[in-house]
C-alpha cells in the first residue's frame, strides 16, 4: 500500500463526502478508492468511516486521523516544494579553479557581483596554473585555455583566446616594423624558451608560417613578458586578455596585423565534470560569465 496515496484519498473522501467524488478527483475507479481506504483501515487496525448509502461519516478514529493526515500531507507538499526549489536554484558551494593571471584580471573582479546575485551560494576560488584533468575533477568549474582532452568533462567555450605580436612604441620606432613574420628572426623577441617557434596564418593563404625567434629576455609567465614589452625590450607574443588596456592606451603597438598568431590554446573554456551537468550552480556561473565576457570579449574591444 502507498501510505501517502491512501492518506490523500482518505482526506479527499472526507472533504468531498464520498468515494465516488474522490475517485473522479484523482481519475480513479471507485473500487480502487474503496480498496485503498480498506487497506488503510486494515493497516491501522481501526474503522475510519461509518458508511451509508448517502454519505460518509468519520468515526472518532477517522476524525483524529483526518487532523493528523492534513498536517502530514501539508508537510509533504512543503518538502516537495523546497526540494524542487533547491533543485532549480544555485545553492551550496561553487568550487572554482582558474589560471592565476587570467583569474586575477578577469574573474575575481566579477565574483562579488555573482555572489550578490546568488544569495544561496558561496564560492571557493583556487588560482593555479596546474591543468591536470584529475585535478579538475575536484572542482565544479575549471577555467582553462585550449581544448580539454578528457571526455569525462563537458566544456563550454567562453571566449576566443587570440594572441597578438606587439611591442612598445619606442621599440618599433627604433627597430622599424617587420613586414612579414619571417622577419621576426632578425629582431629581439621576448620568449619563454631559448629558441621558440611562433606560428602564423593568413586569410589570404592556406599556408602556415613558422618562425623561430630568440632574444635576451625569457620568462615562463606572462606578466614579466608584458612588463618587458612595455619597457621596450623587444617583440612579444601575448594574449589579448592581458594586453587589451595597453593596446587601447597606445603603450603597446600591435604588429603584423595582416597575420593571425596560431596557438594551441586559442580558446577559453569552462569545463565541469560530466556527472554535474544538471547542477544549477554550474549553469548559473557559466551563464553569468558568458553574459559578462560577451562577444567579442571585453578585452578585445577598442
């Protein structure tokens, strides 16, 4: 016996005054309602109705059960409502991971606004440049560059991650601007390795160009590379999201603008574990980021 169904039919029969009206209300047969009430009486070991051909009258036990059953069903309905609400609203803790420099510039400034819009949610942020997929499984959302390699994760593209070859105005005035990517080999370039290959494409050709560059300043991080470029050390290859304000202010000058820098990490994704695809907090955060970043990304606008 379904106890909650039996209680609903008992309450409905009491309030409507007959089994037949309760049956119509639930689209049941009268015999089904009668069996449910009989099973309920058998389970409780008591008679709930004094039956007659004209009406149903509650026994003392039936009246006592009616008072309790209405409260039980009301509590059940409230529990269902709260559960449905929590399943559709962002609640709990959102565990977020992002690359250090991108997170500092473009994510952490947005998080107070996101939290203010989600009163049932708290956020736990880790900024790290570790990118292992096993590590990603610990987080609800990981912001990363380049296509995710593990199919255990879903990915939503947040923005393109375009790169630009740039330098300080003082450097291009002093060294003149190369007309073709191949000319970069004759200039001082800021790199992350002793010898580095920069790749280019063009809308006018399907041929890809690879140029080996070198220079007297190397760094494994973007911020030192940016500062060296601003100081006029040489040409740098940097993503739009870190140089946007400096391009707009004129502190940095983009060069070889007829060519596209080609990099493996040419897109920014929000990735999340497959098992959490229905999580409202993940959906709320990714929708928020998409709205804030927009297209084209804010850092590419002039």
